[in-house]
């Protein structure tokens, strides 16, 4: 990428997109195309086509998506499948029609089969049944990967895909009805501390294991891959380490300074038993995560404290 190239970051207000924007600006890239969802509805094919025709971006980071946790994914199944398919189909096709030099599509680790061997290697895609609770979102993301590969195969487009593990960081979603586990824990323990509650209830047994990557590390990996990866398929982005949900809760409890008990609601689902990314492919290219989980959570907790005080 040249410093003056026009770069479109779709979803720039979200946790992933905003991290990518910060990374690009740190590296001196200032010719950025940034549109809010009210300014450009990516579900509208005509609007997306007009935008690409008028602006002619050279590079595209496709980080826009409808996202949520287990609860939201399970309730709004049609919305998650339809809206994500529309967003990615419109952007990827418009990128082809307007000769975008390179596009990066960002997916999710939920694309892997529920009972896939651990750690998750890229070749395990489509080798088994998906986790039922987030199947619609996963199917949309799998379609995005295959669409990028199809445009590469048929039209020689340099469209690449990356699959981040569970993410956290600035601009995360802390709504308890549709957030992911780590930000939900941060809010729960913080509010329990402030209100003096005796206990915090978390979903399930706490035994499932999850891997967490700070958004700043993800942005760094995306910037690296945009310059160094030009192949079909996709690349896992993660830390290569995971933690039990119960241990995560204890870590956030400590960072938040909460003194009460943790109660497990066993009537709620655990989700996938384990989701650890195999990052051999990425490490072989010369990149690995730098921010430890404890350091990263301390950063976001401090940010959350400031936000919640306003």
C-alpha cells in the first residue's frame, strides 16, 4: 500500500474497524474513506455500487457486520444471516466491478465445526456441523470466504480473508443482551462492585475454553497481512492460547476489584466446548500477538471505568 492510496474501511465505528483506522493513521495513511451506516447502508446494493463508482477505493477492509453474542445470535437468526450476506455480497461485488486492488474480508472463529479438533486449523472449515446457536452468522461468514475465493478464481481479484478469534478492546459492545462474554463480564463485575452485590451470575458451567485477542493486535495483523498475504483460503488470527471461562471471570473479578461470589447458571448454554485457533500459518509469515490477556483486560477495564463515570 502506498501512503496516498484511497482506503475504504467498512465498519469504521465498530471495534475492529476503528482499530484498523487507528493503525492506518499511525502508519501515516490519511486518505481514508469512512462512512457511517446512516451515510451508507451496506445492505443496499445500489447505494454501495454508487459509492464505489464515485470514490474508487484502491484498498478495502471489510470489517462491517451485524454482530452479537450467543443470545442475540440465537434470537435474531434471520437478521444475522440476511444482513451479513447482504453487506458482504454488495461490498465484495462492488470491489470487483470497480477494480479494487485488494480487499480483506474479516470473518469469525465461529465458522469452524462445533466439535472440530483443537487447535483449529484452517483446513477444518466445512468438515462438520456448526454450533447451533450462531449457525446463521457462521454460514454468512463462510459464504464471504467462498465469495472472495470465487472472485479470485474467476476474475483474478486479490481478495483475501482473515478469521480472528474472540476479540475485545476499545469500542466494544457492553450491552448485556447482545454482547460477547468478556465485555459482558467487565460490565457485570464493575456494576456489582459499585452496587455492593454479594454475587455475580455467569452463564453455564464455566468449563468451555476461549481465546481472546486485543483489537489493537488484530489491527496490526490485518495491516501486516494486507501487505504480505495474497492467496486463496484464509488466515487465522489469534494468540494461540486460551483460558477457561471460569478463569476469565476470576481474572476480570480481580482486575475490577470485586469481592463477591461467582454463581454459575447451569440452565444457560455453554456454547462450543473450545475454540482455540491454530496460528501456525500466521506465525510462519512472521507475525504474532503482543498484548497479554491480563494487560489487555486492564486497558479496556480502565477505559470502561472512564466511560461509565460520564
